[in-house]
């Protein structure tokens, strides 16, 4: 085991003959029985998780800087989450969708208290895709239109409406999307989609995008759906004033503004909600990943006026697990811990520590082209050289693999036309020594891969 990994005290790397047979049977089931839904599965089972660490079947510790699927806001298996699950197991887990538990009402009240009145009506669902689907249905019912604009680096889910407005990847081979979907260029000044800016976006992409939308529209605008920070697109942070300008463009066309804060809400960027620092309030807000603390919980919020209008028009949004008691109980625990442990402030402090460390590595390694993001949602773009900015796809994959070998789990976003970007999002409970450990591993992995590349080239 590498010295940079932290072992679980009672973890054992070897088991009995029966345990080995069981493990082999489980790995065989993975190969023979599971549908693959993306990248290859990690080769070892994860059998335990605590805080910022995962532990595999061999007892090896892995520092998790993706927070699971960016959902384990409080770290893995936080005692408050475990206690909330146990409480719900003693009381009620699931109900008919027309019945409510006290936890659902309490969570609605708690979240409304955090949000402005214009976002005080909420519905609780399971996934980000569901919350975005609900937002789109509300917008279409309210406006009577059906045309939706998204950014070309966006990711909003894999359900029908959400996937129709997802442009970062995963669009091809699934047949027609829902009519009325439009992509406009993302505000990516590092790789300007309209070849206009370099390192400073002047928002020409926004004006060009809406000119194209106006040319294609059939006169039925409904909404714009955007992420405050485009995550799957490569941690793209729009410039100051971008969303104020977008708000004006929406209002001029009678379109609602939907913010997808799946990855930015509840402290991740150092605020309760990312929109709080943008000078605008969306008409509809969607939240998911960071609300459930690792359990499936999502929410869509809108104004009393929009809710009343949609209800009067027969708005229907039944799902099998809408308003479920168990995830609502967990959501209350998440809000408690976020407030009690001041995790938004910790995200700011630890995010600054991590970003400064990454910038120091950038000064030493040519392959780090850009470091960006806010709080504990950071991106590192990897390039072959900084002048051409040609993406370092292969080298990026090698360094990411080496990080895992050294005990650090990191997500690399690789799209041929977009570049190679690490999306770094540790739990909001991350400690200074864990930040330093991750930086040390990245440093070692970068150095190892650079030296190996030089050795291979020399031979």
C-alpha cells in the first residue's frame, strides 16, 4: 500500500477460501449480468466509506475527491445521515403520492426559509433529471410555449426533456429529441465556441446565441435552463454580469429562467445557492445531488404565482416516489449539519486552500493549462501545451489512473471537442490535511507520468 493512502484500522486484505469464492462470483456477476452505462467499472468493490475516504475489498483507502457522484456533501456515511435513515425506518419509508409525512412539510418550510419568496413553493423528487423535467413542465404549462434554450456545455439529465436540453455529451444514437430545443454557445473563454475571445468573455456568445434562437423560433418561447457553473462542460464559470444579461434576454421574450443547481447548491460554491452571488433570482430553481447527502433527493422550487397558475391549468407531476418520507428526513439532517458545522464557510476556506495548491502545481507543470471554479467545485484543464491548448486526453487519463493507484479518486471529463478537465469536488467536510494529501498525490502522479513520457520518448 502506498504511503499516501490511509488504511482502515480493521480492514483486511485477505479473506478465507469461502470469501474468495464469493468475491469471484460477484465479480463474475458484474461481467455477465450488469448493463454498462458509461465508463468501465472500477475493478475493485468498494465495501466501506467514511468521511472523505472509500475502502475497497482489499482494505485500500481511497481519498474521494468526487464526493461519490458529487452527492456526498457531508462526506460518506455521516452520523447525522445514518441517524435520519434509522429514524425513518422506525416511522415511515414510503406513502401514496397524495399522502404527506411531517418530514416533507418540515423540509419544505426549512428550504423556503432559505430561499426568497419567489422560490417558496417546492416539490420533492429523487433525481436531478426529475427535478429538471418538473421545471420544464412547469415552464411550458405556465407560458403556453414549448421552446427551451440551453447552453452547449450543459448536462441536465437523461430523462426525455432533460436529455433534450443536455448538450455536453450523450445525445447521439437515441432517436429524435423533444421538439423546440435550442443550444446557444457556452461562455467558455478558455475555448471560446465562437472563436472570438481568449481568456476574457465579453458575452458576444450570448448575443450571437439569442440571435440564432430568434431566427429559428416559431414564436413559442418557454424557458432558458442553465447551470450557474457548467460542470459536465468542464467547470465553466460564466463572467460577471452574464446572468443579468441573460435575465434581460429572457424577459424580453417572455421566457422563464430555470437554474439547475444540482452541483452548486447547499454550500458547494461557498454560498447556500450559487444564484445568490449572481445578481438574479431564477423563476424556477432545481436542486438535487447536494441536498440528499448521498441519498436520492431532489427538489424543484418556484413562485406562489407560477404554482397557482399551473395548478389551475391542471398541472400533473406524479411519480412513484414524489414526497417520500425517507429522503425528506435525510434532507432535514443535511440542512442541520450544513448550518451547525458552517460548511459553506468551510467550502470557501478549503476551496481557497485547494485552488492555491493547484495554481502552485500549474506553475510547475506545463500540462496544467487552466485552474477555475468556485468553492469546492474546481476544474483543472489539461493541455499538451499552453499556447495551442490542444487537449491532453491520453496524458490526462494516465495521470488520473496514476492518482487512483496512489489513493485519490478524481473525475476527468474527456470530450474530443472540449478538452480534458478534472472536476474536483471533495466533500464539504474535507479537512486541511486531506486537501494537502490530495495535492501531494496529484503532484506525484503528474511527476511520474511526465517522467514516464520522457523516458518513453527517449527510448
